[in-house]
C-alpha cells in the first residue's frame, strides 16, 4: 500500500514531536488546515508544500511520494553542525553494512 501525502506529513510531524498548532504557525495556516492536509481532505498550495519540505528537511518529491528516498537537507546548518551530521551518517552506514555482512554469513 502506498503512503498518502497526508500520512507522510503526519508521520514526519509526529517524528519531530510537533503539534498541529506548531506546524500551522510555521505554515501560516490554521490548525484545521493542517488536519485537512494530514487526512488527505485538502492539498496545500505550492508555497505551503515548500514550507513543509523546509520544516521537515526533506525534498518536495519525498512529500509527494514521487521519490521514496528519504533525503534530509542540511541547508541552514553551520559547517560544524554539518560535519557532526556527516560523521553520524557515516557511522550509521558503516554499522548497517556490518550488520548486513553478518546476516549474509549466517
């Protein structure tokens, strides 16, 4: 089953532990509009779609379900913050590769 736009933005909101009111404030809409987006009752404007992508640090293609690759944007981060995230991503990828190799050897 394909994940709907509404389910995707609800999951992202919950992962960030944001309330609908907090998201509404960032988007400059009311809470009911956010609820309608999450329940696939209404589609956001292009401007709101871009704000959602920026808020959740994902690409609009991901929000729209065009691309299921979950890419996190690092724009707006300092060089130090970017370096820390790069190290974390590398460490996690290495860990996952080791787990994958171990499971193949079984």
